């Protein structure tokens, strides 16, 4: 396996073994992990002064990944809004179009927190000036989005086309690594900025700060951070010098350095808004820069959809926790085509249980909103979107586990069932947190889905019926249903339905208890944005289910923060057949508990 950055190929030099150890290969040049033979593994790099690697022993994978993050940095929390729904397409062409889509989401009461402005909002790439003919009032546009409770992410590239004052200033300062030689999609002499140069990084962030952050832009889409090679096989850095020296030595590090520019820049500018970066590539340590990634420009077909599952699992097991995909594929789909609608629904069901959920792509109708796929599809899509928002207390708590405990939210089965040899080769099922076993449907026309259930008691999320593993089942999978199982011992906090992440407090919380094993879960809450949580401004509530005594203990609340709910309700549901199932709240909870921060014990 080549460790070399490219579109759809993110290169992190961390290897994990089902024998319970990891090897972090601390080299940023192009490398190779070669295990063609059963009992042999060869690691090599193109450039090195010394052999530098770390052996990380678990044996559990969470401990191995925790050790990797001790070396390379912990991922900070995103704002709560980032764990909600992201609306995107290639591309909104005017301010009017962008605002119209945001307004329609609110008019139709479809949950959404984020909308994305893809490339070519500018006159010239690299010069962060809105095209006034199409975007006449950028500050007003952002203000309108914020008034409607939307966050805006905007595309920004590391390339600079000639013919602007910015280009001239960067060239004068020696801030370019290389320039395109001939015109193709990009013009000749387009420059790649030197993210290894600290002054160039400051200059790069200052462009974004002055033009975008200061008018309220919330998040950064850093495209082509490999960086793009325009169909050349060799990474641009390999044949050029950087500020640090020979580019071949640092060929895989560009995404780390350019995300550092933005993360450090925004942290120095404000502590009121958490950094969110979506990068097309990453390298070891990028997680400390609040960088998530997506899987690149994938095709809109079943073959590529099926590949997304192991791609996300392999990325997650490399130590970087936040991954997403272009739901529906980047190139290209027809929302009016019934077969493509089926693909989009199945992809969206999968995406609902990704660390981040985001639609994007090129569509023949130039429409990619949840209402673009017909009323039948919209009903299904909005249902899963609603489920995502009801699960935000669970998902946000997973985010805290990721930041504070070295946790990984999207988990290959081998992470939780390492002693089961079957799990090491299952690439199309995964755990989402400790509770959910997710089984995406990746075949057109399917009405069932074969799924392996490891050793545990498993509940069908949709029916409440249970079955003991290990076993293989043929789960019902009509188009509206993603086969979804919940492990016994799980405690899942579900909030009220909402249209954006902070529309209302998480009150009441429906606590679904899946009996059959002991279980624990810790609910985490804070101010939802800003960095006061780093100073201790947060609260946790621990839940414990004791199977032998059939007792739920809600522990005393730990910590506090401004705006914290002092009193709240928990609607306790002991899940069973047709009770506490599906997307909607259970109409007849087993217990309704008023909680003011003191320990409470609950029995069925």
C-alpha cells in the first residue's frame, strides 16, 4: 500500500493489528506498507535520516488510538451545530439562490444547521473577493443565514491564479512552491502557496480572516489539500522545494500545515466560535487542527457507494475521528431518475450514522436538496434527518468522549469485538458509538440485508424484538428501513425533535434502556460553542443500568456551565417489542423523572 496523498486517497502512516498493537511510522515522505506475504511486513519511505517509528500496545484499539493521539494531539470539540445536517451541492451560484434554499428549509421545517458555498464565489481563485454581480451583499447574506439559524461554510483553495494583487504580493514574498506549467482546467502560472512557511500561513489566514471570518463565516472548506496535481502521478511537493527544504521529505504533510494555518489563525482571532475545517486530505496530527475530511470526488453509483463504508472505517481506525462522504456521490446523479433516488436514499441512511452528515455533488437538475428527490423520497430522508437530530445528545456525548478519552465514533466491528476473528474482515458493517450496529444496504432493489451479529444480545431498533449473537441474520430492509441493531446494555439519550441543533433545550430527554446486560453512558453538555469547555465549563450526568438488580441509576450531575438546565425531565423507556422503537418518541414512557442534579434510582 502506497502512503501518498491524492484525491480520494488520504495517507496516515498508522497501522493497527488485530493482535492488539499499532505502529505509527513517523515519516512524512511517500512511504509504503507492504504485507503481501502472510508473515512479513515491510515499511519503507523515500526520504529519511533515521528510522523513526512508535510501537503502540493496547491491546484494545481505543488504547492504541489514544496513544497515537498522545503523540500527535487530541481533536477539539466542534460546535454542536457541526454534528447536525449539512446542505451542499456543486454549487450555489448566487446569493439569492443560497438564501432561497436556506429559507425553504425553514419554511418546510426540515432539520438543518449548515449550508455550504462551494467554489467560484469569487472573481479570481485565491483573491477572496465575492463576485458582486452574484453576491451583492456578503455581510447581509451571512447575517440573514444567522438570523435563520444557519451556519455558513465556504470553500477556500490553496491555489492562486495570476492577475490579482494577492497573487503579485505572494509572488513577491516568495510564497509559492510551484506554478502550473500549461493551461488546462486551471490556467498556466497558477501558484500553490507554501504552507510550510510560517509567514505564508499567516498571510493565508489573514486573507480568510479579513474577507470572510470578520463578516461571520463559520466554517472552512479547504479543498484540494493533497494538493491537487492536475492528473500528474507525482505529488507536486516531491519535485519542488518548500520553506523547510526538499519537498520530497514532506510530501504528505501539506494538509497538516494548511489546516494548522486556519486553526491557529482562528484560535488567535476569537475563542467565541469553535473552528470547523473540512479538508479533502489529512496527515497525522491534523485532528488537533479541528479538521474533518471527506472521501473526495467519488462517483455517483453503487460501486463507489459500497466502497465508502470500508473507506470510512479505515480512516477512522487511523486515529483521526471525523469523516464524511458526498452523500449521493460527487459525479453525478439525476434526482428525477428512480434508480438514482434509491441510491441517494440508501447513501443518506448510511450518512445519518457517520460522524458528520452532508449531502454534496453534481446533479443533472442542479438540485440537491432533500425535496429534490420527490415526495416519497423526501419523507424517508426527512425521517432520517429527524432521527439524527433526536440523537444529538448521544452524538454530542460521543464527541466529548472523542476529545477527552481518545474515543472513535465510527467503529469497525473489530474495535469492539477484537476477539471474534470474523470481525477483522467485515468492512460493510460498523458500530456508531457503543450502542448502534449499522448495516448499510449497498445493493439496488434489496429488501433484505444479511448482517453478522457478534456475541451479545441485539435489539432491532425498529421493532424492539431481540436476538442473541453470534449469528448471521437476514434483516428486513425495505427502502425506508436501514437495518439497525442496538446492543443490550445500551442507554441512549434522545432529545426532542428540532429544526436546528440549539432550537430548544434537550428537555425532555427520552432515555431508552436496552436490557440484557449491564451498561453505562455519560451525557455531556456545555454551551454548544466557544472554548469555555477547555476551562472546565461543562457538565456530565452518568447513567448506569444494573442488569442483575434491574435498576437504573442516574448519578449526581458533575460540573456546571452558563445556561445549564438546572431542572429537567427524563422519560425512561425500557425497550421491548413495539415499545421505545423507531424515530418518534415513545408516547407511553415507563417512568417520567424530574431531575435537579441529585442521584436518582429507577426500576421498571
